[in-house]
């Protein structure tokens, strides 16, 4: 089945990305969990027979992935409003089947998807090498090519901490550390130069709105990056945060979204 057959595919992908972004900023949902959750949700969206899932259904399913973690973070889920008629909702049987596949019980208290795939370091070398092509200029092209050659010759296995490095996981840790040495400086400069870009509004159960600075939360998560996919996912999230801030400044958007359905207890 082609993604062209899936109704509102791009919008659904954006919904998943936006809600998971919010989970990172609100609940400290880590990037490893983010990647696992997104992969799982996209498999559902792309599953034959689920082409007609509505956007509200996708929001609801995505929220259910992280509902338990939100609950333990002092937030409560707010019901998704009914469709406004601009899109066709899925049949009740399909909806029930999809929701059964992604339940709050599949998420641990630490926000990790319990039925997750194998450790990221065990993914194919080809995928890792492909992602590394996205790292320059945060890492020099010559260093990237050197590490790529070493990874090609290394044993495919998680990091061992050995010195000298022996596995693909060992070399990936080295690459991530080098990239972080550069990007951490860039991130801290963004926080200094555009502090308002990292201030989020949070709705309270009382109906009041509270302003929260998320820069410290993101900074701590950045320091915990352990793989190339996690780092790239984090960087993309920050890029989207800055882009949204700039659009609000230019009056292109008001920065208010109806896609997020959690509020502080």
C-alpha cells in the first residue's frame, strides 16, 4: 500500500510528531522512547485497512501511548473533542482494534515503551552510516568519514566501553560525544539569545495558564544523548521549537494549538 492511499497522511505524521514533541517538553519523555513510540504509531497509521483513521483518532491514540507517563508526572489527559465533520472517522471496530494495540499499559513509569525493539546499537550498519551523513558540520567531514570507515570494519554490537573501541556501539558513542561538544554550545547560545522560545504555556485544571521554561529540561535531556538517532531527533525538535517561535514573532501563527490534551492537575 502506498502512503498516497492514506487519508491525510502528512497531517497524521505531523500530529504524531507534535504530540510526541510536547511529551518531551512536558514530561521529559526521552528521545529513545520518542523514536520507539513514533515508529510504533507510524506502523499503525500505515497499516492496510486503517487508511481512513481520522486526525482526532490519531491524536487520541498518540496520547494513549504516553497517558500513563503523563499521569505519573502530575498531568491528566483531556478527552479529544469529536470530529467537526471535515474528515471521515474510522469505523468503531477499526478504532477499537487500533486502541487495543496502543494502550496506557504499554508504557512504563519512566515513559519507555515496554514492547520496544532491540537496542538501537543493534540496528544495521547501513542505517547508522546513513544517519551519520546528517551530522556535518557539527562534526568535520573528515572525522565523519574516518568514523564511518571504522564502523564498517567493527563488529555489530552495543557499546562495551572498551578502549580502544571494538564495536559499532563503541564508535557511535564517540561520534555522539564529539557532536555534543559542538551542539551543546549552539543550544546554550540559542537559550541565551532567544529565551522566550523556550517558554511554554501549560493549562492547569483550574483553567489558569502557567508559563514554564523548558530550556533546563531540554538541556538535561541533551546531556543524556546516547545514539545518533536520539541526537538527530532532539536537534529536529529544537529546530521546530525555534521555527514556531519565529513564526509567532512574525505573526504567522499565534502559537496556540488544540492538538495537545493534557493539563496540570
